[in-house]
């Protein structure tokens, strides 16, 4: 993990390189900082795919370290290459990166946007989400199938899912073995359910990474993904506009943002009144979920080059309606 300066927050942000086991990032025994990789520079413009990296590795006993410098040529044919391609973009964006105290600084940012809840609450919410959304998923499937088909059309192999939760969307990517998914979520209890959803869907775990992170500060580099997926998450983030800015930042030019969100009912309706009354309770029991956000409008004015947006009422979602779903292009 490296630190970069966030263009949005002016703060240092951790960057993950989609390593198979982020926890394996090892402490530097000499100064206790976390170091895995220092990006150096692009080699030259003719060879823009090449990246010189200096990698410092420490052995398991933390007794010794070796430093190697390698030149790699990223391609998009596998997980490691995805990491390297991502690293290339970061190099272009930031020129240099430092790596000190990255975990704790990023955790502070996660906590800022998603204040920590008691363990039991996080466990309970993850369990509820995993146990009681089957009928909702069955009903929303017809809308998801429509919009998720763009991922295949666009050959979106690098997908970021924000607020991945228990991973109900992983089965939409499972048919393509080239697809690699990074799912971010501030509730670490979601990970085991998301991994289990991947397994049930036949989505290879080797192509899936769960990162404890928030949408407001996405720990990926600029223009590093082909698609961002978000379902029922902008209701829960602390800052919708900031999250959409981050979505734009990490999408490559021409990349797509695919979304399904529940939004406020029409002003003046009984449903809208009910949402106003229930909103504080919903936020308390559903980990910050707001019932009355105008999320469609936020997406429409987020600066995408085009936004296709439809609306649906889902009978299984009762007062958590209507839904907007669609595709926005960068
Ligand atoms: C209602 S759940 C939806 C989960 C999943 N996307 C789905 O469709 O079932 C909302 C998810 O957003 C996550 N979340 C809450 N705040 C977030 C934030 N600031 N950034 C990213 N995810 C967040 C929650 O932990 C939870 O997993």
C-alpha cells in the first residue's frame, strides 16, 4: 500500500495494488513503517507501458530485507498485471509516492466517513443483509441484467464495486474469467459473505479482492478501472457528491458507472411523508441508509458525459422506493 495525495481531500490516501493478501503487507523492521513498493518512473514515452519499480521485501522473520529493481510490461491478462497497470497510472498521476503509516492514516479516513460501529452491530447488519435480500434480488434481477450487460459489451475487465456488501452482484460477472473485481466496503464483516457469494456464483476468488475502504476516498489510482458498480450504496455513504467525484476519478475515460439506488419518493406523496418520518430510524438500524436522498439528480449532475437513468418500483422494497437504475459514461 502506498500513500498518494488525494486530489479531492488534499489528504494522504492509501493505495492498494490488489495484492492477494493485503494483510501480508509487511512492516519495515527498520522504522516500523509499511512498505511494499515504491514507484519510480515511466521509462519513456515510447515505452509507456513499462514501469520501473523498486520493491523492498522483508522475509517472514522480519530479520532481513532485499531490494530489487525490475522493469515490467503490464498487460491486462491477469491479476498481477492489473496491479501493475494500476501502478503505472498512479505513477503518471502522482509522479512519486511515499509509504509511511499508510494503514493508520487510511483507517482514520475510513472512520471519518464511516464512524466505527460496535462489532456486534456490524456483524448483525451483515447477517441481516445476507439473509433477507433474496426476494429483493430476485425482483431487481431484471433491471440489473439490463444494465450489467454493458460490462460485457464494453469488455470491462477491471471492475470496482463500491459498498459491495455481501456481494449479490458477483454472479453477474461470473461468466467471464477475465473479469477482476475489487469490492470496497467499510464494514469488514461483509467480506466473508462477499467471498462466499463469489464462490457460490463460480466467480474465482483469485480474481476478487475485498478492501476495507469507503467510496469517499477510493484507494485506487486515477483512471484505473473500466467500470464502477454501485447498488444501494449512495443511500449509505456520508458524502454522495464526494463519492461520485471519486467514481469519476478512478474510471478510465470511456468507462462506465452502473448503478441501482433507491431514492426519495415524489414530493407531496404519502410515501414521501412516510420516508421523512422513518428516515432517522432507518439510518439507525440500517447503518446510515437514508430514505429520502435525490440520488438520481446527484448522478445526473456529477459530470458524466452521458447518463441513462430509469425508474422502477419494487414490490419487495416497500417504502424503500422508487429505485433509479442506469448507466453513466465518463
Ligand atoms: C444496503 S447495503 C448494499 C450492499 C450491496 N451493494 C447490495 O447491493 O446488497 C449498503 C452497503 O454500503 C456500505 N457502505 C456504507 N457506507 C459506505 C461508504 N461510505 N462507502 C462505501 N460503502 C459504504 C455498507 O457497509 C453496506 O455494505
